């Protein structure tokens, strides 16, 4: 059922594991890191906190039902590196958000990117574009 | 498949912390006035400190002054390689990536103890709700894990009789005694053990730590240690602006020979006004995170 309703509002299902990186403080074993899911959403809560910041948002499925999503990103200290702040997101903001969804199909994810209504992009943990060999860190 | 996921985790994590993944630096400001020679442009900010103030990275194309004698004091930002700094896959010189060459030389007991740990990343990773990593329950990192996981900005303070290490993660501090004492014989174990340090040359400070608590993991990959563990930290100040750290693990009960866990981890000096960011493991915040995300993603919730 979940897979069916998702298809209606998934804007992009990219088999692009290299599009945006994600750091794994608590690991990535719970997430399907092989594809991103992109959703139009309304923010209900933005938790700026350790160990990971958490964004809660509503998504309307193709039956008009509201699905409550939760997506995590990194700790505030690391997110500051990315240009995020406690004020980056507010309840009621309309956004387009890309996530790696939980393997169990629940509306849980790791944030890949948030696109604000003013066009500003907030990267979950990373950069846009394909990974290049020279990007890989040297020992 | 598992190896592919581990490799993916390495690459994604590395890129996440690469310089180009950070905030876009501001364009250099031109302070030139007509008729006057333009001053060299100040380096663009590459990061922000705990007060949100921009700070600059290490000077590029500019030769650093020589290292001062017997002095490693200052606020040090670790290098940009996240595998080294954050220890995502365990000890950076021995990452738990499934490669045989990255297996520490376990004894039979060491292997048995390793199998009791359930790390949340690397080749043996489990779901978030299934890990028994003590640090994820906000237990102390202890030594040597303080050097091997979440090793972020660190302030080093020197007194006439000691060297103090002030760490960002959990605002932990250590005392390394330099008053000539030796490490104690058969001491009561402590999370951070007992540390003494000596200068072995003008710019190299070597710390020995013993008496650590067996409950801690060596690193995030769950490598074990016994009470017989001996940790050597070798701080080498390359020049005024750069410091390197090498960490060696010696524990005959768990490993057949000493092994290098961190190999010349680079740090660069920050201005003395740098405000170290706060990062603390709070049990209540941890519980809230697990309730919102970790347990649900691991199917340990009631949804």
C-alpha cells in the first residue's frame, strides 16, 4: 500500500547513489542508499538537536491523505559546516525534500537535500553532482 | 553487497566533509584604495566557529613559521578527511572495511571479544536500534577512543607540570602529567586512564596512557581492549601552524603485536579567539532521536 501511494507523489526516483553524500553518525544500515525519493511537503517541526537534527513534515498522497514523515540529518555542529542553522526551517514552510527512505518502507528518511520555496537549497550532507575519483580523500 | 555498502558509506561520508561540500567561501574582499597598493587579500572563510563567526583555513601558498620549541598549545582543527577525524569506520589507519589488511592482529581472546560488539557502521554494522556501542548510550568514550572517534576541534593548554587536552565532543578534558612521574603500577582503572608525557625532541611530545577501563571500545568498529592496554600518542608539531598525531595500540591480551590506529592525523592552528562548537551526547536528546527515527527505521517501534 505504501509503495502504491508513494508512486503518486514521488517526483524523482533517481538511481543515483552518487548524487548526494550522507554522513553516517548512527550508520546507514536502515536506509536504502541506492535511490532518492523526492517529495513536496509542509514542515511541521524542525528539531535542531544532537545526536541528529530531525525534520518532521506532512506529505499529501494521491488519495488526499496526509502522511507524516520524519527525516534526519546530522548533528548541529556538522550542519553548521553546511550553512544550516536553527532558523533554517520553520513550521509551515513549503519545501521540496529529497531523502533516502528506510528499507522497511516507513515514512522515515535521511535528508539528501531541502529546496525552499524561495529557491534556496540546503544540502543534507554534501554536494551536488557526481562523485569524481579525485574527490576521494587520500590517506 | 555489504562491501559495496561499506564502500558507499566511505565515499559519501568523505564527500560530505570535503572542503567543497562546506559553506561556499566568501569572495575575497578588495580593500584597495585608488592610488594605494592593494593589501594581500585575506583568506576566505572556510568554516564558522561556535559563535557563528567565520574562520579561515590553513594559509595556502604561504610558508608557515617554524615550530616553537616544546610547544603544542593552541586550538587545533583536525584535517578535512572525515575518515580520519570522525572515525566513521573505526581507527582511521585500520578502518573496518572488510579488507584483510585492515584487520588488527587479534589474539584468540581479542577475536572473541570483538564478536561481542555490534557496531553501527562498517563491515559488521547492525541497525541503529541493535547496536551495543556504549557511546551511543552516552557512555564515556575513554581512551584511546577519544582520539579515534568524533575527534573534532581540540584545545591544548600547557602548564609547568602538565598538558591539558580539551575536546569538543562531550566537552571532555584530560590531564597529561609532565612533572616527571611515571604511569602508576596496577592502578584502579579509569575511563581515561593515567597519562604522562615527555618531549623526545624539540617538536615531538609523546604521551603514554595506561590504566584504562575495559568497558570502552578502542574505536567505533568495536575493537576491544583489556586493562593491560598501553596507548602511545605522538604529537609532532610540523611547523607553527601544523600538528600531526600518531596513535599506537599495544595490548598483548587482545593483539599479538602493537598496531597503528592513527597515522599522522593532521591538525591546523586556529586563531586564539576561535570558539569551539558545542557537541554533547545528552541522554534525553538521544532518547528523543531514537523514538523519532532510530527505532522506527529499525522496526523497533510500535508503528
